[in-house]
C-alpha cells in the first residue's frame, strides 16, 4: 500500500484529519495538551509544529501509522515507524505466532490479511471453503475480497450474497476513508463492478439437512452471517476481525486477523468432520 504525498503543508492535512474525525480545535487542543489558538496556527501554516506535536496530534486523531509517517515527512521530519517485510528474519517470531493462532483455530476458518486484503496466511478451514474455486483466482497474490466477490470465486455459493456483499463494500469504504489508499480505492472499484453471479435454482440445504428453520442451536441472529454452500449444504458463519494494539511498524499496523465462527452447531459439526485434525 502506498501513500500519496500532496503538495501542501502538514497543517491543512491535520485539519482534514480533524474534520474527518468531527473534532473541534478546542477539543483536539484539550486532548493534546495544547491551545485552540496554537492548533489554528498549525492548521493555517502560521506555526510549524514540532515532531512531537505532529505525533501527538496524529495519535489523538487516530491517524493510521503509515499516514503518520507521511505527516512527519511533509512537516520536514524523518519517518518514525519502519515498514518491515513480513518475510524479514526480524518478523520470524510474529509469523510463527500467527501460524500457531491459525492452526489453533482449526477446524474453523481463519486468515490474516494485509492493508489491501492480500492474504498473508490462512488455515485449513479456509482451504476447505475454497474448494472448487478456479486456480486462476488461487494464484498468488491471493486477495480476500477478490476471492469472495468474484463471480467465479465464492460469490456464487454465498446464499445471502446481496447482504454480505453490501457489508464487505461498506467495510472497504470505511477503510478507504481512514487510510486514503489509492490501491484500496482501486480494489474497491474493481470488486464493486463485478457482475452478480448466476445462481442455481432450488432450495439450499443447511449443514444439518434441508431448510434453515428449527436447526439445533439456532436462534435470533446476533450478527450478519455469511451463508455459504459447500458440499450440498449451507454453512453459517459470523466473522470477527482483530488487529494489533499500538503497533510500532507499518506492516504490523496493517495486518488483520479474520476468524469465522460457526453460527450454529451443524456448521461446527460439519467442519469438525471435514477438516483433518
């Protein structure tokens, strides 16, 4: 993911971040132990912020780590946060920890993605769900959004595709607003333009049989599920996303761990039966 550095000072950029967060100059000043007058001078270019002030304001504005580096550069300072490739030897312990986490979550699906939804690692639960996806979509670099929404990917097997697609696009839209990434915007435009896949007619079967009503353990939905056909059954998942707290590296800051929790007992039993232990 790249950051485009605009031909403007750091002040207007900080103002844009503040306005995006819907925070007044006074509120930001109170959070950053400054004054509204000083914040105004910084935003209008009448005062040059120190390196510490840039970092302090960025922290209180929840500016992503990559963008904090960009703000520092524009303000005339060196980037503070390194960007270490995940295959660097220095990242060995992180990679091993992620692999252990994914393995421990089996048989349930889990994967790690980067800031543009590139798949960094995935477990055998994910491999099960990707059975039948064309090889061209599984060739590196894998992208979770393409795999999910492409008309030859998982999309034809997602029973509630309109709802799930809308949720994923809204998620991407929020991320674009946060990080302002051209690469992420390009991906959004690509997947949003995918045509709706053709679906076979006929009722879908659940993991426990046919129909969705009366499934053991079923109840009122507590989160939007992804209903995915597999092996003539419909599996039901809810997903959660975890990120690293207070990351000090751009690469780590942009990693996300997505886990898929079975939404009913039938799906859990199906995964236990079909993912090797």
